[in-house]
């Protein structure tokens, strides 16, 4: 074989190897983050507010069920880890009102927050029956995000 053909074959092999490694790296699964602060403390230990704002951590274990009779969507998990946006929309107006119902956490670490653009404006209290938060004069991207570390939880919400 001449030198030019060897270089072409080597180049093709290198590209294939890089592509295979890239696919393997990108498809590696997120691992559960264990609860290290005890059964009665639901505060996040590893995931930060910055991770929630930037959504730079994936999520796994979230379950969603819709009840069309009551027009509600329930989110739950036995072992949720990561950051997930539940609601997000550009909103401009006089008022935005959201209610979180049945925010029950049984184990793990968990947080439910409302953001306006890149700022957390409200953190919902866990293990409360019903909470309503009003955002006056919203102007931008409003989102409801959750973060969990091996969290066992359930809640639903609605926009009023």
C-alpha cells in the first residue's frame, strides 16, 4: 500500500473511533444521587440552585399521570434524581398565579421552585396540602422546576 492510502485508512479509523467514544460518552446514564442527610431532612445536598437555574443536570425516574376528569396532571416518583422543568412559558401581564397541591415528599431530597427568567422567585414548601403563589407583573420566561436526589414524592399544580 502506498503512504497516501495508509493515511486515509488511518484517518477514517480515527474518525470512527472518536464517533464511537462520543456516542458512548453522551449516552451514559445519569446515576442516582443518594440521600445523605437523613430521612427527615429533604434539603438538597448535591444539586445546587445554579444547577436548577442552568438545567445542567439531566433527570431520571419522573412519572406523570393525567386525570382528564379533574383536569390535573400529577407528577410522582419512587426515586427521582436530577432537574426537570415541569412548566415553562413566556408570560407578560399583570399577574401570574400558580397553585401547587399535595406536595408530599416521603424520602430523599426534593425542591420545587418557580423561576422568572434566570432567578428563583419562590420555593414551595414541602408536605403542604395547597400553596398558591402570585407573581405580580411577570415579564419573561416563567418556569416551574423540580430537583431531586433519590426523591420519593408526589404533587400536582395548576395555573389560575
